[in-house]
């Protein structure tokens, strides 16, 4: 059949260790990029941008960041919402303080500031782990939300306590503010996600990623064979927080336009990103995409089906959504801990051997 390795010869180590060793996988990857960059921008409208595509792209970045920390490095974190808030408020302060600098630079710098904060709150991971580390990161979540609420400097002494993104352009097109278009928002977030995914994929397949996974699997044995737990854990917190900070900056500046820290980056946001990683698959970049797509599309599907078609109350549809997500998390944790990514891998293996039994 078409999905085979027969005849797909490798003549170098570089070819043998590439991300997509099977030609069909590479062609599928190029096809997805072609559709994402060459077709969707010309057919997207405001509804699809705000309801599906832009949230999916931003949540995918956040899920990749959390997956690096929890899935690859084994450090449980419940402070994702707080770190997204750091990225959002850092981007806001940079945008208002340096209006002539590109929004792209502001987003990257916001990620860098979040990385520094992530390293600071990652210090407890050197002495504690598991449930206790989860509680420590949960404390970071509440502390950061409290800090941004109580210190007026972060929101420029606004009477409402909200932060509002000023108008900014990229290549002459508005990507923030009231004049932005669906295409501009989508393409800006898509470019950021592509860069993040490429960097994350290369990191997890290289020496740094192998150290993360060694610490995750057995930290004492990893230290014995020469893996430094100090630098490895802090590097995981730094890279994870960098990506999450970028997601927070995009969520505020491009998607929301205006935000209040308690509503936009509360504990619910931390659990939402964690659920994406669990359902998509721990320790998988593809799983981050799959989990984000699932939890972005599920509310849209239920709202259109239950509210739009069947006429059910909106609050009932929201409760059903919570029940479905909770049930799926239990099922995946028991039946398939590696999530949708593992199901995708199994499907590909069966397809490669079809019609022979596996």
C-alpha cells in the first residue's frame, strides 16, 4: 500500500534519524503546512478565527510548553495560567513602554521574561517532586494572579484594573487592536506556533531532551550516569515557561485584546492546559496539537449541537462539556495514559502492516 517503508532507503545517519523517516509522513507534513499557510488564510472569517483557529494555535503553544515540563521532564505543574499571565503582562508593559518596536519582538521578550520567572519558581523542584511540586506550582499560580491584581504598576494604574492591547502592525497589517483582521491574527499566531513546534521538536530529540527524559524516568540513575539534575530541571522550567509566556502574550494581545488577570488567567486556565496534555498525550509534540484541537473543538461542537440544534440551555451544555472532559480524562489515564498520540501511533503501525495481522 501507499504507507510503506519498502524502497525508502537511507544513505546517511542524518536521513535515518530525521523527524519523519517515512516519505508519506513528510509529504503529509508538507501538505498540512501548505493548507495552513496557503488556503486557510484566504477562506477564514471572524467566527472561525475567534472560535476555532486562533484559540487552537495559542493553546497548542501553551500545551507544548507544559508537555515539555510535565511530559518530557516529569515535573508536574499547575501554574500554567500564572505563567501565561506573566507573558501577557510583560507583553503589555513592553508594548506601552516601547511602541516603536515590533510586536513580534515584544512577544519573544515576554516569553524570555516568563522564562526567568519560571526558573525562579522551578527552584523548589530541586528538593521536592510529585504531589509536593504540584502544590508549589499551584502556589505560584495564586501568587502571580494576586500580584498582578494588587500592584497597579502592572496595569499602568488603570481604574478598571484591565490591560488593553494597543494597535500594532506586522508588515503593515494590524495584528492587535480593533482594526485587526481574522487573516492577520491567524497568520501571526500560525508563524509563532510553527517556530515553537520546530524548536520544541529539535530540543526533545537532542541531548537536552534525552536529559529531560532521563530525569523523568529515574532521576537518581540519571544523576549517577552524569546528568546534572540542577541544570536539567531548571532548563525544563525555562523552556516550558518561555513557550507558555509566548502563548500568554498572544492570548492577551492577539486573541482577547483586553484582559483581567483573574478571569483570563485563573486556575481554570491551568487545568485546561493540563487536560489538553493528558488527553493529547504526555511526552508528545503531536499530542499537544491533538489535545488542544480536541478541547477547542468540543465546546464549539456541543454548543452548535445542543444549543443551536436541540435548543438546550447554555448552562446545561457547559455542564455536559465538563462531564465529557472529566470522563475522558479518567478513561485515558486508565486505558491509554499516552493519550491520542499513542492511538495515532498504533493506527500508523497497523496501517504499515495491513492487511497482515499485528
